[in-house]
C-alpha cells in the first residue's frame, strides 16, 4: 500500500484507531489468564492449565500470521482488525460453558483474532507515522496492550464477584462491539488502497504465501537478529502475563481481587513505560541501545520475583509489578519500530509478521515450558529464574545489530 499524503496531523486518527483495536484485542487475550484462579477453583482445572491455554491462543495468532496476508490486501487492515475482534468475541462467548475443550477452542479463536494486530497495525502506521517520531508512534500503539490488561485486571475479577460469569462475559463482548463500531469511520480512509480482486481459499495456502514472512526475515541479517531478540524477550513477558496472578494466589496466598490489582499495576505502568521508552529511543537515536537496557532490567525483575515469599508486604509486590510493566512488558514498540526501520519498504507488514511469529513462538514455548517445569518440580521460583535467563539472551542478539 502506498504512503499516505495529507496534513501533518493525518496520522492522529489512524494511530488512535490502531491503539483502540490493539487495546481491545489485548483485553480479550487477558480474559483467561486474569480469571484462571477462579476457573481452577470453580471448575477443577489444574493450576498449570492457563499455560497450555495461553499456548493455544498464541498458536491461533501464528496461524493468521502465516496465512493471513491475502486477507489484509483484499479487505484492508482496519477491516481485518475488526474481523479479528469479532472472532475473539465468539471465543469469549464460548467461555460461558467452561469445559476444558471449549476453553481450548475459545483460546484459539481469541488468539486467531489477535493475529492481525502486528501486520495490519504496522501497515497502517508505516504509511502515516512521521519518520522522526517512528519509535514513539509505534510505542503508543503498542501501549494498547497493557491498557487492555489494565481493563481486564481491574474489571473482570470484580465483575465476576458481583455479577457472575454471564455479566463478566457480557461486559467483555460489549467492549469488543463498541470498539468495532467506533473505528468504522476510519475504514474508508485507511483501507482505500485495498486490492478488490477476488481471492480463493487456496491463495492462503500457497507455498509462497506461507513462507513469505520468514523469507523476508531470512533475507536480512539484522531482521533475523531482531526476530531472535523478540523471541527471547517474549519468553519473560509471556510467563509474567500467564502466571503472575496464579503465582500470587497459589504461592503468596493473596486473594484473587488483590492479585488482579497487582497484575493491573504491571499493565498500568506498561502504558507510560512503552511511550517513555519510545520517546527515549527517538531522543537518543538508538532503539537498539534502549532495548539492551530493557533486556537486562527484565532479567533482573524476573529474578526478584523468583525470590518473593508470603512474608513480603503487599506494597513491595506492587512496586515490583510496576517495575515489570516497564522492564518486562514495554519493549514491543521499540522492537516493531526497529523491524520497520530495517525491513524493505514494500515488505514492512510481511517483516512484522515474520518477527511476530518468532515473538509468538516465545509466547508459546515460554508459558508451556514454565507450566511443565512447575508441574515437574512444583517450584515457581525456578521457573521464573529460567525465564529471566532466556530474556538475558536477547542482549547477545542486540549486540550484533548494527
């Protein structure tokens, strides 16, 4: 799609639209992790089930990232993002019948709906973002991820206590529908360059289409290294998001509502954290340098979480969670901006998909390995330490990026 032409503020509307869509998709993705202890208590699920469900959700996102590019070109990025939210809403509705099988389908659908966020959002922002503010604009869009987590952490446990499952899920679906309707006026503008030619189901599964995202990464050494960096950082982030609430409830004897607030603090600080890191990277002219500092801080934060105990005061856990919102969860915008900077101009959405595939591989392997390690040893502390080591490996990749 061709770059947009217009006023110096032509990027504000598309940025707000992608921010809203990103936040709502993230909100959907937090439904199961946030309510996991309640599922375990009320329906007899194992404490590690959330890790496997998180893996299924990421697998759904990977499916879209591999096959979904023809759909983006055909209907446009805004419409694809709307379709994704609709799929996630269907997944949320399925949770009204909380069997493990339906929860697995729900997780997959929510993940499938989240898949367009990176390639479609990058396609939009690449056309509208001013070059001098690229890190900041991409980081603002990615701030929608913790913003959605804040909404989930604060609202869902309380709604569950007050109104039960039906009220909680009804609220979830209402948020999705509101976002779909709100961004519709931007659709004509941002999707104007879509390809109106008919596509067949077979077009999604051609060898060229399936291999395109990874082929773009393979062609550029810097993109390969940045993809590896994203995968390493995603391991730590995925483990925190999937297991923080469960760890606080099961190991530190906190109530679900209190644990939800601690989780929400991580999401709250992640919003200014992402924006602040994007601003800092633009000011310093080095997204790579800021990412190196973030990777080291992320490993240190996971190590601190591993040594917590029930004797730690609540305020200390709140502070640690707040620090994690910056160190563990605020790197995404910088990494996506670096991918866009190094990618060929006509392959930015494909490069974003390829890099996101590697990130989601970290999201799958991280929580799944975490769950398996806890099941094998019964030790959350060891699992968080391993997650920290995996995060630290990102530094090695970043040192080789020009």
